[in-house]
């Protein structure tokens, strides 16, 4: 099964080798037919601590790195 790749914005880089990435998705409400924006935060592994708050990045699923980290940063967009 292929690994999911998501695109989002780094919202925090306070922890060592970890960034928090906010991913926004848009979809049409099934009844109201209105476009809705929902966001979700993912903790991603950043080996070299090279990404800062505000960077647009792509993250990919990986094997668990810690209790909360299941994603790793691929590159800057």
C-alpha cells in the first residue's frame, strides 16, 4: 500500500527533531452544499532541524518514530 503524502504549514518547531504541521482540507458539505475548511495537526520527524515556522512542507507516512510521531518531512514546497 502506498504511503500517504500531505502538504501543510509548519506551526511549531520547539522540540528537537520534530515539527508540528497543520494540514488543511476543503470539502463540500453533503447537505448544505457549502465549502468547509478543516485542519488537522500532525507531528513529523525533522532529522536536521532545518524547517521553521511558516514553511510549506510535504510530509509522508512512516513507521512510528515515537509515541506521537508517525510522519516524516520530505521537503519544502
